[in-house]
C-alpha cells in the first residue's frame, strides 16, 4: 500500500526541497540549481504515472508487439525535457554571470534595481 | 516589497499549493495501475503504422513531432541567448591574445591524457550509432547529440587544445546548429508540398527493423542530433572562453 504511492511522495519531496531552496536561497547560482532539482521531480512523477505492473521498455526491437510495456508518452516528454533543461540552465547561469558582472553580487536580495 | 510582506505572500501561495498538491495526489492511481488510453493505443499501432520499433521516438519525431519542434526551438533559443549574453563586447575583448592561452588554464595528468584520448573515438562512434538508430533501439537525436557534443570536451580534457580549438572554431558547428533547426522545419514543410498536414511522415517507411526505416522519424532524429551537437559545442565554447578569460584576468 505504501509502496504503491511512494514514487508520488518522492516526487513531492523533491519538488518541495527544490522550492524551499529557491525561496530561501541567497545565491543565484544556488537558485538555478534548485530550479533544476525542482524540475527533476516531474521526471519521477511522470515515470511513476506511466508505469504498468510487469511492463518493460516500449522498444519492440527484440520483443513481440503486444508485450506489456510502460507508457512511452511520458518517456518521450521527459527525454526532450532533460536536454532542453540543460540548455535552459546554461542560459540562466549565463544571466547570473552577467548579473554578477553588472551588479557585483549574486544575492537576489541585493539585486534591487533595473538596468537598461 | 519588504521582506515581511513577501514572506506573508509566500505563505499564502504555499498554502494554496499544498491544497492543490493534496487534491491532486488523492486522485493519482496506485503505482502500476496505468490508466491512460493513449499509451496503450500507441504501443499497439506504432510499429505497424510507422515501422519504428522504438515507440518513444515514434512519438517524439512523428506522433507529437510538432511538440518536439517547439522544444527544439526552446533549445535553439536558449543557446542563442547564451551566445548573445556572452558576445564579445569590444571593450574587454582581448580576442586572439587569449585564444592561444586556453592551454595554460588547464593543468592535466598523464592518466587523464591517455584515457581521454582513447575515449574520443569510441564516443564518436557511439554517438553516431545513437543518432542513427533512434528508430530501432533506445537513443535518438537528443541523446546521441549530447554524446557527440561531449567528444570535443574530452579532446580538451586530454590536453589536445589545438585540436579542440580547431573543432570549436569550425563553421561546421554553427552550420550543424542552424541546419539542424532549419532541417526539422524543412521536413515538416515538405509535407505541405505533398498536400498533407505539417510534419506528416511522407518519406517511404521501409522495412521494420532496417536502419533506413520509419521514414521521417529517422531523418528528424538525425537533424535533431546535428542541432544538439552544434548547440552543446557552442555552449561549451562560450563558457570555456568566459572561464579562461576570467582566470587570465585574475593572473594579470
């Protein structure tokens, strides 16, 4: 019974830690990493939803069509997301570098002004 | 907004979030009790309809190819954003003088040098295998592209900075990045010329299990591989340049 809902709890756990990090962070680099952690919770959640009892990978190269497989839709969603997330993180981190160059700080508390 | 107001604002939103969380969790099926109709339908028909044995990629590059096109352009825009933010500004651009000094910023052991050089060939072969066999076995353009893009980094780590610089300076990298993105869109648009919908799989499907099968899935996987490779190498180049300039700036 507990096992049946454990993956969802883990997803929520990861999500909340990520959120906690984002909210309390005093460093933009740390904040970007927390965002990445928060996002990984979606992977756990999606994989858990797509799982079928006894299901194997949805690749029919060496198994006959009709074998019980897990949901390929959620896997397709995640696969693209992992790569895209890496680049989005790169973009965010480059913004942090620029913020540090312009303002001399990476503490979001101190970044209180706008510059053109 | 003062810190106090923000804390209150956060606590209110957090309470809302918790409520939605609990509400959502109550309706989730227990693990293994899969309830989505689409997943079941697509694993039944994908192999017959698209001649692709890897259903995940059949979905990615065919059934929901339009979504993947969107994600592809998120990737493209992100890389473009990094390049734009780190563009040489002119004022602190010391350009060529620093280029030759990439080597100085890299202390390296013999063990790393030898093992890394041995890895490069394997990585490239494996990356190309991943990109081209996406329609048959787990893999595809996204995964293979990342592996291929790591190869130049391994060259750099092995201390062969000259080769690394030749790779990252090559116009082929930008061509791969842009050509990959354009290629995806072009394959989609080509379907319009045949009088069907955008991104319809119009390329002959071939025999299931062959390398050249599944029509557009294999082709799109390849162009995505190109784009991801180009994009990640560009990111690497930009970040390395930034780091090296920083270090040299400190030592001066």
